[in-house]
């Protein structure tokens, strides 16, 4: 085994987090919170970590400092999870825009992709004004088409969310992780 791979495995065993990725509004935050409550596992949300770090809402950070500043803080938040153990981690929809983030997640644990259509996301998002980067429908479609292969490439497991309630998704993900000894 080469050195990089040995290091990756060692870090993975120590951290053991489960990361939830997927398009905006797929239900990452809700599922991590539901599973955390069901299985008594601590959960954190990377968007909330960034908000605490920069003392502003995601929308405000985008507005005043720009997306790049948000992305830098997002990676910093992810890196800080090396010091923690066995968390359920809901990520922002754009976490896979950076290759470094994908590497970090794999070093620290397993990655679950909540896979739905763009329509699933748009239906679920209650307050679109809080999603500054979604834009109009044409932009949302472009973003979705660009990102879907990135989510697929970055994940260890994929769970279809279409046609399911948030509770069903939590149940399906819980079963999958439980069977693999990850919960
Ligand atoms: N049980 C529920 N029933 C119906 N709608 C819900 C439920 N739980 C959450 N929602 C709504 O679904 C939307 C998406 O949920 P959530 O915030 O968990 O998605 P997300 O993938 O974390 O989104 P983001 O990428 O923006 O962080 C939210 O706008 C929320 O208001
Ligand atoms: O899809 C995205 O690029 C984002 C999704 C949100 O969760 C936030 O992380 C932020 O609004 C960026
Ligand atoms: Mg979220």
C-alpha cells in the first residue's frame, strides 16, 4: 500500500464521520438531524459552522464577502472536523466544487449522496431567498447538471430521495449505515 493510501486509511479509522452531500434542498441537514436524534449521534452542519466562523448568515456572507470567502471558510470548517469523532455531518450543496473537500471527507469518513431531481430540490426548498447561489431556473438547471456527476464521483453510498418523505429518507439511510456498522 502506498503511503498516501495508508495515511488516508489511518485518518479514516480515527475520525469515522458520515458526511451527507447532495444538491441544495435535498434534505442533508434534516436527515443528519433526524438520524442524530434517532441514533444518539452528534450532528453538525458545515453551513452553520461557517456562519459561526464568519459571524454572518450564508446569504450575507455571499452578499458582502463573495462566494470565494465562503468556500475558504467551508474548507476550514471541514478541516476542523479532524479533531472530532463519529459525527453526522450535513454539508452545503457546493461542497464538491472543491476537490480538496472531497479528499478531506474521504480521509475522515464515509460520504452519502442524497440523490434527487432538481424538481425534488425546488419543491423542498421553503425559502429560496436564503439560497443565494440558486439563481433563476436556467441557472439552477445548469448548476444541477454540473454538480450531479461531482456528487456521484465523491460518494461512497447513494440514496434516492425521489418520492420519499424526509422520514423515509432518514429510515433508508439509517438502515444502510447500520448494516455497514457506520451508525
Ligand atoms: N419534514 C419536513 N417536511 C417538509 N419540508 C421539510 C421538512 N424538513 C425540512 N423541510 C424543508 O426542506 C428544505 C430542504 O431541507 P434541508 O434544509 O434539510 O436541505 P439541505 O439539503 O440541507 O439544503 P441546503 O443545501 O440548502 O443546505 C428546507 O427548506 C426545509 O424547510
Ligand atoms: O450549493 C451551494 O453552492 C450552496 C449551498 C448551501 O448549502 C450553502 O452552502 C451555500 O448557499 C452554497
Ligand atoms: Mg443544509
